[in-house]
C-alpha cells in the first residue's frame, strides 16, 4: 500500500465542481489581481479568526517580511525567536538587518521555551517572534506577559497554525495570530488552509499596522503611483482567493478530521516505548497540521517507511542556528541542545483530512514491524 505524506487531489476530486466553478468565475471575470475574491477572503478570515484586520499577500514568507517591516525591525534590533522552525521565521528578521536572537525550545511542544526568553532580553530587544508549530501554540500567556513587562512587540508566526486557539489562564479562546501585535498565516498547499499555489495572510487588531501592511504589499503606495515607503509586490491572486474561499467553508470539518487521524495514531502507537507522541501543553485547542513524533533510530525508521512506500517528513533536520546562511550570527553546535536533539529524532507521519483509517493502520503496523525486527 502506498501512503502519501500529503495529497491535495482527494479533496479536489471530492469537490471538483465547486473548485472548478470558483476558478472559472475568476477566469470569466478577468480580474486576476485584487478581484472581489481577495477582499471577500479577507472578510471571511476576519470573521473566522476574530481579527480586526486581514491583509492578503503572496505567501507566508512575504507575510512575515511585511509584518516585520511594518513593526519597524531594522539595524541591529534584536528579535527573540526559536531556532527550530522553517527558515522564513528568521529570514524576515535578517532581511531587514535586524538580529535574530535564538532561545531554545520546549522538548514537549517543539515551541519556543518561554521560560528562557527573559535571560536574552537586552536594551536592543524589540520584539518576540514565537512560532506555533505542528499542532499547538507557544505559551502565549507567558510571552505576552514578558512582552508587556519589557515593552516589546510580538509577531506570531502562525503559518502552520490556522484554526489553533489559545485559552490560557483567562480561558477566553483566541485564534493564533490574533494575540500578539500582528500575526501571519501561510496558504502553502500542505497547510491546514492550503491553496493551489502560494498565498499568505497578515492579521492584526492594530489599525496602523494594518494600513502599513496594505501599503507595503503594493510597493508602499498609499494611492496609485504615490509611494510612502519602499515596499514589495506581494498580492494574493484572485484564483488562490477563490480556491481558499471554498476550502474555508469546510475548514471546521477538515480540522475535526485531522483530530480524528491524530487519535487513530495515538490509539495504535501509544504503547510503543520507541516513539514519543505529541502532547498538548496549556489550555488550548490544538489543530493537527502535522503529526510530529520523536523516535529512536529515526533515519533507519524513515528509510524503512520509504521502502514500504510511506511518505514522511523531517521537520526540521538542521536547526537554524547551525545553517550556513546564519554563520555570521556566531552560534555553534551545543548552543541549543533541545533543538539539536529534536532535529535528530523528529519524524512526521502522514496526516490530512482525507487519509483513511486503513492507511493509518498500515503506517502503524509498518512502524511496529520495524521495531520488532
Ligand atoms: C510554511 C511556513 C512558512 C512560510 O510560508 P510560505 O507560504 O511557504 O511562504 C513560515 N513559517 C512556518 C513556520 C511555516 O511552516
């Protein structure tokens, strides 16, 4: 049995007529840039997440860069973040000549260890950039407390976290991306809300940040051919917005299915001592964008699964402080032991709403077979 790590095809075939109509409506309208679908998607994202503003852009990466720019990251400003993430969470800082300052992660959640933030704060610290990874949010209670105590802004990388909600100590659930000053989602095809190409969204409750982001995505123009800033060309296509509007209608159902698949894995694997399953920390509503495990003999298991035609992914094989492009920051091996250890053990198993219980059975049986060899 072949089990894809991810496939968008099943969902497309299930709702083919709806997707085709949404796309052909755009083709017939001829409005490929800033068609009505883009502003409609912004409205729907506001409704769904409770954010006051939503600004659609060309990718999650651009959403991070534009948000960083809008927050004023520049010239050696220190931004505290995690080394265990996708490159874009840190390149947005470096691109603006600000300085990424890493703190290690929490072994149980893969997210920034909020207890280690304060020791890295200096007079140059400007912001905290938490990333909500795989299935759960970073500890937003602690992060927001530290930010307000030290007068720092917070940029939430919620690229993977669409639909996740943080309840925290006040038990008022708020969506990822809407708790800090500004937050971002990615619509990369694999993401929980994924398009048929690249796309991203900035969300904020701050009027000024929203206005700046709106200008920055169109070359910094306040109105056509009047440039207040040197910005970017970063717009979401009308076609992507149309696809995402269809997907957003079914997002709660998709999130429920992801939870069901996560439960299948837990039922079948929790007795194995060689594999550590995700645990959720804090009062929050998780979304299983990824099912990331920590396993013994990771590379051997990964090869064995590949031989058995099971797709997997390693998030992330090399933490950012050890990447060549960040050599200039002066970090070395051993600086962030938890992130380094998890890089050698992490293995993500296939999870998406359309995966079947039979397929999950096969993945779990194959894992058992490997460890009983
Ligand atoms: C996917 C992802 C991004 C980048 O999003 P793109 O839309 O691919 O540019 C940024 N941060 C994290 C944590 C991601 O997983």
